[in-house]
């Protein structure tokens, strides 16, 4: 798996983001391309400490002990995976501005693990820097595949 911490892995994700067009259609799911990019910003905001989510304690136990290990070990996320309500996007977003913000937040990972401002995922519990990297890369890859790039 690639890493957002490395220049090459980070640039590969950015190159794929740059291939998106306002007319790009999803291969599965309900999001438009602008909603998808906005959706991808949310988890990055959690990593950077700019978004704090509360999780139902029972769901958090399920996430920590059942789902986390499966996601981290999987080669990629499955189609139509569930998402946290805080990351659901229904409105429309300025394509260019949203893409620029997403790229800026992805690039921040190249500064190294010190950009990660939390060691606790709201659903998966304690996370190492490497686990955050793994999860973020797979999430971005999942949605870029969703839109064919």
C-alpha cells in the first residue's frame, strides 16, 4: 500500500484528484464528484484536529474490536461501505475550490506524522500514525476508484 507520508504516494493521490472533472460520474453510490471531494475532506479534518466527532459508545466498541482490524488489513475498502452521518454530503460544492482544499489537506501529510493531532479515532479508538495513514490512503483511494480515477 502507498503512503500519504511519502512524496510519491502523496503525489499519486493528488494526480488522481486532478483527473477528476465536474462531469465525472460515480461507478457506485449516490454522491456527485463535488460531494465526494467534500466528504473526503471530513476525515482529514479529524486527523488534523479541526473536526471533533462524538460516537455512540456501543458503535465505538463495534468499530474498535470488529471493524478496525478488518479495514486496516483489507487491500481496499468495499463498494457502498457505510459512512458516519457527519461525513454525508447532500448539497453542492464549488468543484475547483473543493478540489483545491482537498489537495491542500492531502499535501499536508508530506510534512510527516507530526501533522496528526489526535491518536484516537471516534469510531476505531486508539490509532497509530501508520494506521491513520493506512486508513486515509484507503479512504481516498476508495472514492477516487468510485469516480474512475
